[in-house]
């Protein structure tokens, strides 16, 4: 069991949460995390890679010099493929779909849980009793982060209804925000720390427990 400390807004430990590693994959699966990261990264590519044929290159079609009498090899326009700066012989184009790869649903969900397990083992999850803000206040959120020792990139995940917390955090440098139900391995691995409130984390863990239980039932059946 992993014992996760729960902090108040002043950075003082007020409670703890027991987390079973089995619900998050049992152990850190580095190969799976890398596979999920690479696939997600590739799926975000724009797909704007393309080469230009001689017709796509800007420039004149004028013959560079006369055909005979110069001692040089005969040459036409400057846009031909054999000249520097000219077009390519066979034009190629790669769309967004050329980079897309699908990860099976079970592997994707396991990678999301396993990335959280890796953060928990490394002590990079900062859980607060509540992220209560009467109004959006970035300075108050920055003070709260400093109280628990956050000095690197940070991902803030909470309930989508907690709008004030999300608005307070998103204006800070090196801080990104997301809803707890959108937490994924790519974002977790791209940030050093995860900031979450207790209620949101428990909801994520309960869904993980349900997914593990359903998978066990299917295996038995």
C-alpha cells in the first residue's frame, strides 16, 4: 500500500490516503509507458510534411543561358530537380493520418493508471484536502504550490466543476490544467508534479478499481 499525505492550503499534512498499487497496475511498466507516450506524441502531429515538385517552386521558367557556345552543359530553368533549390523529382505528401497509431483500449487505460503509479512511487503527487477558491486567484495558488515544494513543471487535475481552481492555476508559468477524467499518461509524463484534490483523486481511483474488477470478471468468464 502507498500512503499519500494530504495537505491543507498552507502545506501542512492533515490526513493520509491509502492507495493499493494493484488498482494502478501493480508495478511500473516502463515499456508500456514509452509506447503510450510515443503513440500519443505521434498522433498530435499536424501532418504537414510535404515536398515540392518543380511546379511548386517559385521562380522564372526562363532558360538560364543559350544552348550552345558557352562551354557549359545545356540547362533549362533553375527549378529543375538537378539544380540546387529546385523541386524534387517525385513529390511526396504525408497527411495527419500517416502518423496516427491506435493503442488498444485496455493498454491505454492501464498506461494512464500506471503513469499515476510512477508519480506516486516517486513522491511527485501533491494531494490537497480541497482546492477551494472563492474567486480565481493565481497568487494564492502559487503560494499553495510553494508550500508543498513544487518548483518544476506541474499538472493540475481536478473536477471540471471546480472552475475557480482551474482558472487560478492556468495563468501560472509551467503549469497546465485538465479535468481529472481526462488525466492521461502523456500529460503525466510531461510534467514533474501532479496537483490534485482528495475528492478528485478518489473518483479516479474508484474508476480504476471498477476497471480492474470488470477485467477480472471477463477473464473468469
